[in-house]
């Protein structure tokens, strides 16, 4: 069964500094990766999707995927206090949305 | 996100029966119910594609999903248990097919508190 682990559990970064979040997964056949953001008591907002090794940028959000290392990361450029939220890594294999496994999340706080 | 609406937003129950509702205005064929307990990631409960139940996760029988049409999704709950306290998210996607890389769109959720 797929295991998705995120680190760190919580992260505090000053406004304007780069924020980096990590996610490891256990199933090497995984090929569908998304980073979601969840503000308190609200739904999930997709930030960036990546399906092959390398880098994918969506605005200030960049995902890096290295499937050989079972690792996907999210980097947030010039974070703002409004980016404070829980960030969830979502991984699935060829079954697409039927078999999404979410990580437990990283709570990111951006200090002004 | 007002394209997927869920009602009610908050629900406090004793051991009553209640239904959660979701409607999406995106023209999507697939709809999902996710449960997110406190401090945990979302977990898939049910997936419908074109009104057909595609995936029925192992959830207690007191949760009964219903999809009256492809834009609406209901979750009927009877005799709730304290362990059911969670936020229930509705989501949708274009096709909901296997081998699909399409993204999910989530509603704001219904927070269920069981007394």
C-alpha cells in the first residue's frame, strides 16, 4: 500500500524567503503528483501538477520530481503571509483519481 | 471556489439522520466524497462517474451515497458515531476515468460535529 510522507510537519519562513517542502512516496510506479494548499477550514486548492521527472512551475510554485529517489518537492518563491496554510502532497499511480494517497501535510507559516 | 457548493457548512448532530449535499457547476462527470478527520489527510469514501458508483471504500454502512444526476451528490448519514466527526469534502473531475491525469476540484466542505 502506498505510503506518502511529508516533511517537515511544520515550517516557519520569513516573508520573501524561499519555502521548501518535501514529500516521499513508496510506490515507484507512481506517476501522478499534485501539491494542494488547504487554508483553515476550507477546501483544497491545487497548486501544481507534475507527471514526469524534472521541474514544473506554476507562478510562484515549483515542483521537482525525482521518481528514482521517490521524492517530490514544492518550492514557494517570495512567500507571503497569505500563503500560510497546510500543504498536502497527493500521489497516485495509473488508476488516476481512484487511488490518490495524500500525505499528512506540512503546516507552513509565513512571518511578515 | 463557488463552482462546487456544499451544504450545510456546519452540522452538529446527536444520533439523528442527516444528508449532506453537493452540487457542481463545472460540467464534470465524476464526483467524490472525501473524509478528513482532525490532523489527518483526506481519505476517499466514494467515487461516482456518470452517476455510477465506481469505487466504494470501506466505510461504515451508516454512510449511503446517492448521485441523482451527474452534477449532484448526496451523502446520507444515519445514527452517527463520534468517530464520524470530520470535514466531508465533495470533489469533482472531468471524466473520473482510469489512467486519467485530470485534477480534482474541491468544495469548501461540511464540518460534522457529533455530540
